[in-house]
């Protein structure tokens, strides 16, 4: 068999394999979140986030906007040394977000089925 024919068969098989993988796995949202920081943020994004009374009052007085919160759930760093983990059914995490010159500190209570934003502090 000639060399060019071997390459032709190889590329036909490769093309069919790529098409099969695309149709089987398609447009799934597959993310690798193996690090502890990524796992906590991914878990918080999946849950319905409720606001505490203090945070809701800050939003009503226009001292706080909710766009920073969605940004924080994507790019914040979890401060595990300041967080309270495995003491109750719910873990309390502190998220630190540094944006430009000033930062924010979010305190979120993460339970099995819900998450509650307890407090937001400007640094």
C-alpha cells in the first residue's frame, strides 16, 4: 500500500472519530475544579443565594450593587484560615476580592441546599 493511501485512511478515521466525539459530548459545560478554592466557588455558584437583612438594607440604600457579588463568585479567593469549616451543618467562608485599588470581603454561609450572604465589608 502506498504511503499517501495510508495517510488518507488515517485522516478519514481521525475525522470520523472527531465527529463522533463532538456529537456524543457536544456542548457540555465541563470544568476542572479540583483545587479547594475552585470547589467552594463552584458550589456557591450552583446554589440559590439569599441575602441577610443587613446586606439587603445596603442594597436598598444603594451602598452595594449585586454585580460585584457575581464577579466575586467567579474570581474571589477563599480565605480558609478565617473561615469556619466543619463546626456545624453549615460552613462560613470568607471571600476576598481585590478589584483595582480597593477590595471587598464577603462572608457567606454555605449549607447543604442554600447559601446566605451574611456580610460585605469594604477594605
